[in-house]
């Protein structure tokens, strides 16, 4: 199928009430994901979107859903909804519902929220007479259904938002249960910041012949991040990290350090090792509940814990000005995550440093990152753990590869890889 891109909202075949709402918000230029996704979704296609928060993905799915519902009105049925949007967290649910309310302000749709940690009764009340749009987290949705207060048989539009985070938070079974009850005939949209094989499999079980839109995180590294790679023996990772952190802790209290591990258990293990060496550190990852994560983040932000150990998904969106050191203790699975990780430092115009541990066995991943950012990461040799032999092996390892590995995505009619900017290109 040929892709038609529309680089202004005026050029998009949206109905007047949506155009008006966009004008009220002063949006003139659709972001790349909006340009790609909106025309496709208006044709009824399923969509696999690889995009992070901040790319404008909410409007990319909310606008076409609102339009399609508006064009084919249907009477509300008790306990039913026409559009179901599943998100991993209460915060995201609230944000998504707010977007539907803003973009749909001149249309007459009823939207409600269902998330845990608050009284269920008002949510039951909201569902009783039927809804147009329900934005929910998986656990509470299943609770409501268990209490026979919610009926999924009327769903025409299904959106799974931040799927990778859902999996990281252990929602996979809940998602399967929910999807199993949706009508077969529906339009499904699946968004995830990363596309691991597990995510791709899940997408394949939900979508039918989807259009694929891939919006890469900005493929440049932030100007004022001083990034480098340390070639070291894996057995010396901890000692190297402790040296780096000791230097940080010798500075004043406002210097925070963020350490990335690949797995949740790796993050926990590293925290206990650091604590044993009298370095105050905490972990945030998807096994911790939302409140615990928030508490840890608040303490980090205030400098009460100077070192935070995180997995990629838990660290998404962390915007803390005083982070002056990022350490990639493990390399990320996806090269795109490198850019995201090191972008957690040098915020608000400050300078920051990002150190990546280069060890044997991870050369391919390192090359993929360099391929993505289109330049080598400078090597730091001036430290006691530098392994010259390892560095030389890396230098003769393969040539710079293209970086991204999305070869096994489900059926694709169309594939794009664009930047995130909202401006005109
Ligand atoms: P999202 O990625 O959906 O979380 O959106 C990120 C932010 O960009 C939100 O604050 C949106 O309101 C805003 N936004 C979305 N689309 C546009 C657009 N086309 N022009 C300007 N801002 C936008």
C-alpha cells in the first residue's frame, strides 16, 4: 500500500470538530507518527507502532478513533464501551483520558477511567449506562469484569499502550485474558517503545496484518553529554563502578548517579553489592509497585539516595536535573535505548558524563549502538582497569553495523523509521 504523508493537520481528512480542537491546542504540524499513523488508521488498519512517550503517539491513535466513532454513531450499551485503551499505569491512563477529552471536546463522547488503588464504586457507576471510551489498567479492568460490571463484547477499537512496560510490570497474563474476550472483528493498535522478540510475538497475537510505524528516538546524542566507553574485564565491573561512584560522592551532594542494568535481578544484586561497599543505592524496576517506584524516585530527586540502579523500562521518562553521571553497567538490548539512557544526564543545560562498560561478549551490541548514533563512542583509557587487549579486539571486530534489529516483526504492509520532531522537515 502506498503511504500518503500529510505534513499539516489542515491537509488531513479529519472532521471539523477535531480540526477545531487541534486549533484550540495550537497544533499545526503533525508529528511523524501522526503523519504516518492517522491516515492509515482512518482506513481501519491495525497498527504496530514503535514509539515512545513524547512523540505525539496519543493523538496519533485518539484522533482517528474519535473520528471513526463519530462517523459511525452507535447507541451506548450498559456496561459496554466502543474503544478500550489499556495502559500500564494510573498516570498514563489519566493522561490518555485527558487527551481524548481535549481532542474530543466538540464531539459528544463519554469517557471514563478504570485503574486500581482507588474506590471501585465510582468506576462501576460510570460503566453502568455504557461508555464510548474506557481507559484502563489491566488489573482493575479484570476486577470490574469479575464483578460483572463490565462487558467487553462491544469493543470496536482496542489500544495497547506501552506494551513493553506492561510486560515488564508482569501484566502479560492479564492482557491475554482481556484480549481473549474482545470481539474478533475489531481494529487493534499496539504501541511499544521497544520491539523485543517477546513484544513482537504478543503483537502478532493481537494484530491482523498491521501497518508498522517505527519512530526512532532521536538518533543523535545530546550535545553536552561527555560519553565514553571503558574496556574492562567483566570481573572488574563492580570495582570500576565503585571508583566512579566514589568520585561522584566526593563532589557535593547534588551529584546524582544513574546506573543501568539489563535485568531486574541484576539491578537488585548490584544494589546489594553497592550497599555492602557502603554506597547508598536503591533500585527501580518493574517488579516494584508504582508507589514504591515513586517513593524511590522522590528520594533520588531530593538527593537522599545519591545512586539509583534502574532497568530501561523503569527509567523511561526520568527527568532529574542533578543526574551528572550515567553508567551503562550492562549494555541495553536495543541500541535505541543507549540514546535514551545517556539522555538522562545533561538535562536543563547542565553538563553530564556517561560511561559505558565495554566487555568481551558484548561487542555486537556496542557496534550496533555506534551504528545507530553514526559515530564511535570515544574510548577512555585513563583509568586503572583499562584492558588494552580487549580494546584492540573490539577495534578489529566487524564493521559498523546498521544497529537496529526489527527483522522479525509481524506482517508489515508499510514500514517507516522517522525522527521524533514535531517541526516541519
Ligand atoms: P505523547 O507522546 O502523546 O505523550 O505527546 C507528547 C506531547 O506532545 C503532549 O504534551 C502532546 O500534547 C503534545 N503534542 C502531541 N501532538 C502534537 C503536535 N502535533 N504538535 C504539538 N504538540 C503535540
